[in-house]
């Protein structure tokens, strides 16, 4: 293995041909202090009402949105019914706004 190549050999001077997959990980120069895990800012109910968050991830015909919904259910942010898990929101430190109350004057 060098900076320019990785050579793979069979043990004991073998001559077989095998297919294989490989995955290379490395540190990039100049990124030593980079934090690869970032705080979640995309899928948060912080500063939203419970209902607005639930509506944003309601069942739909959109495959991508349904995938997001499934992910949020699997990690406990949404319940199986698609409701915001308020205990998880609290643990994450989210400030979930109370629902907006509409008053109708007669």
C-alpha cells in the first residue's frame, strides 16, 4: 500500500483469480478538525407546533416523504401512528410550541 495504490495479492504465491469488493477510508489533509457528525437541523420540531411537525411527515404518495416518515418512526421521533414523541422531543431539547388557538367571534 502506498499513497498512490493498493496492491492485493493471494497468499502463498497463489495464482487464482477472485472477484472482490473493497472500501477505502482515509483522513483528508486539512480536515483533521472536521466533525463528520453534525447536529440535526433538518428533521426537528424545535420552534414548531406538534401538529405542524406531524403534518409535515403525514402519510403521502411521495416516496421520499414516506421514507423520511419511516426513518423518524424507527428512531423514535414519531410514534408508529405518526405522532410526535414528546418524550423524545424533550430529551432532544426541542422547544415545541403550543398549538395556535383560533377564537371565533359570533
